[in-house]
């Protein structure tokens, strides 16, 4: 009786092979190393193409620049904040004699700006000057600058306050006269004005007795006595006078927008890094080096695909024989 072990028995199927049956891991070659190597080579080829190298160079240029600009703006904000704190502290300090902070021929130390000083003397109305284009409560007008001659014969330039601009350039402004006799003044000390520290251009052709900036050295050349460096914004006067020019208001402390500018530059840095990552990924996808599954994951070779190394006849291969292999 035929035992069905022959190769041609149609009832029992193919005869079992004398070779041992291999497992799926043994049948499928290990392609992981080959695929990773292939993908890495493609990634490097795309990332180091001439176009991408130019893009990398641009990113390497702008990112440090944005970071530096942020710290530069932060430094400016810190400087302004320190100046504002010093301004507030100086204005809150007790008044001191003007001789403690300045003298004839010497300018005021910037650290002493806004300090309150006192002086006693008489106004020299004959050498009074008007400073043009100065702001007041009613718009642009003039500041009234009157020398105060102290008891020892020195002159201190005192900004007595603001008056309205005359209706025409040839009209005389209405300036309240300085009080006669001895007065004691208290005011905020300022260093001499220049075109550099004010941004105001000192132009000629002004009416007599009018100036654009309080440049102490130039003013002192026309005065018959030595003049203290800097000038004073009047805040108090004894005895007081009425009428009088409008007192110059204390400035508001302003640190500016530099801190927000610093944050903006750093936000631009983050955007630049994110844009670089996005464009690099898109470049790799366009080159077919990477892709995405319908569910969003990275595409990898499927089992039984052309790169999987699976035996078409194995159960895991599409169209393969689903029946298990016979074992000897």
C-alpha cells in the first residue's frame, strides 16, 4: 500500500522535505542595518546640498544676530532704568548749595543732573534770554532764562519757566518781569545743552535775545561776570513773584520700549529655529527620504514588501500559503 510519502501523492500534498524548517526570523534577512544606512546617506545628501548649505549659513548668521540684538536692547533698557532711578533719587534728595555741585568754568557731572540746589542773589534782567521751541501746558512756547548774580558776584543761569509763543515771529512775547531785590531760588540742576545731547540744531537768524539751546559757555561770553557751569530749572523762589512764568514740570520717568524690543528679538530667534526645522523636514520629504503614514507616523517598509526580504511563499507574505510548513 502506498504510504503517501512519494512526491506525487495528490491526497496528502507535497512530500515533507528532509531539510529543517526555518523560523520567520531566519527566513527574513535582517534589513534594518541596510535601511538605516541607506536613509542616513540620503539625509546627509539632502542636508549638505548646495542650496541647503546656503540656507544653513543664513540661519547661522541671523540667529546669533537676533540673540545679540535682544541683549543689546536689554542693555539699553537697563541703562534707561538706572537713569530713571537716579533721576527720581536726585529729585527726592534734599537741596544743597549750588557751590557743592558746580562752579564757574566747570560743567555739571551727569550723575548730579536733577539734583536740587539753592542760591541767593538778584536777577540780572538786562541779560535775560528766551529759549525757543520749548513745551508747556499750552503747547510750544519759550523758556525764560534769567541770570541770578549771587552775593560773591557769580552768575547762575535760572530757567524761570515757560511763556506762550508770540503770534508772529516779529512780535514780542509777554514775559512776566523778574522780581527786584534779593531772592533765594531752588531748582533742578542741569548740565549745559549742546546739539549732541539735545538733538536741537542751533541755527542763526533768530530775533535778538532768543536762543535755541542753553549752551552755557557761549552765553557766558556775553556776561560781565563768571558763570556757574550748568543751569537751574526753578522749582521754588523766596519771595515768590506774581505774575510769573509757568514753572517747568518735572519730567516723567520713561524707560522706553527697549525691554519689549529685546523680547521681540528673542521671539524672532525661536521663530527662525522653528522655521529652519520645518523647512529642513519639508526638504527631506520632498526628496522622498522621509514620509508620513496616513496616521501621521514615519513611513517604514512593510513586512512582505519588496525591501522586507520575506519569502513570497511564507504565511506573512501577501498571497503566500497560509498553511503552516510541515515539520519532519
